[in-house]
């Protein structure tokens, strides 16, 4: 049996999701056993409010607020004061996200996605807050939006990286962090494993995106933050590193990115 990794940072999860309603306290307890930190990420105004509340009530949990591209069609200018209040008045709200473009599901029109993405990037820049990027089948347009923000681009992390190494290098050149979730552990994810081997160590983060995308060896089950240990161990093996050392590095990277003391 592997020795437990202590002090991991799941830099992107959704513990407010309804799939945790029956055992949320047990899930959080498993995090506390190993001294984990967790970033609880919003996807719309309702889940953002839930993330803020969970962070308020739990040590080691922080929150991000924002409107996901799936919900871009619901975004209005009236949401901006509430996002601003959370980002400026709640000490445990550390980032704007997750935001970006999703052309796989196209649940909001693409032009609306791009507009809402750009408006939230502007807000993050104005408030001096980092941004969590959601990108699915839309790396070209995402990079165009980011380049258009030249001089006004907030610090960004590409969450649940799905990019090729060629695309990842462009994100890195724009100053982005790169975060890996369960798919990096899948046998067919050869291109992701290439990225995970080559990302500079000081730009690397790990996450679960739970309850989605459970990693090997728990693939197919509901995911949870404690499973970030599997992702950390896998990437450490790719890089021929000790897993605890990679844990310590990615924890510090996440704390630096989110501005956690």
C-alpha cells in the first residue's frame, strides 16, 4: 500500500455539486485527513453563491466565482455587481472562474460565449484577480481572445488541460499555468502525458474537477477531491519525481496563483 501523500491542493473541484448531497461531510473529512486544500469553483451565479458559502464554513476550502460558457446565455450586466462584491469583499474568494469557451456542447451560442468570456476577463483584470479557463474544442478562439487582451490579460490557469504540447506552449508564452485532471491518467491520453512531462515545474497544477473525470484507478466512479492523489502520483511517475515532492511543488504553485498566504 502506498504511503499517503500529505498536503495536496485540489486546485479545481465542485464539492457543492448535488452528487455530494448525501455524503458531503464525509468527502470533506477525507480531505482533512491528509491536510488538503481545495478550490471550490462556481459555474453560474447559483453555484458561485454555494461555493462562497462552503468556503466560508470550512477551513482549507477556497472559492472561485464566475459564469461558465455553458451558461453564458444567462449572463447579464446585472451579475457584475454581485461577482465584484464576492471578489472584493469575501476574503476566501480567490479567482474568477470557471470561464471560457466550450464548442463541444455549444449550450450557449458561440458569439455569446466569446462576448461573456471577454467581459469576465476585463472584470478580472480590473479587480486584479486570477482567472480559471475552461476550454473544450475551442483552443483557437480562446487563444485569439487571450491575445486580444494583450496588456490587460489577468493571470490565467488552463484548467483540465486538453491541449496538445504545441498549443500548451502558446498558453505558457501568454503567462498561463497549466492544470491536469483525471484524463492525464487515461491510457489513450498520450498527448496529455507529453504536456504533463514538459510543462515547467513552476507552472504545473493538479486538480480533480470532481465529481467529473475520475482518474485511474477509480475511473467510472464519482470523483472527489481526495482522488487528486492519483493524479499527483501519475504525473510524478511521468516526470521521474517523488510524489510527495510533486505534491509540495503543486501546492505552492496553487497557493501562489490564487494568492493564498
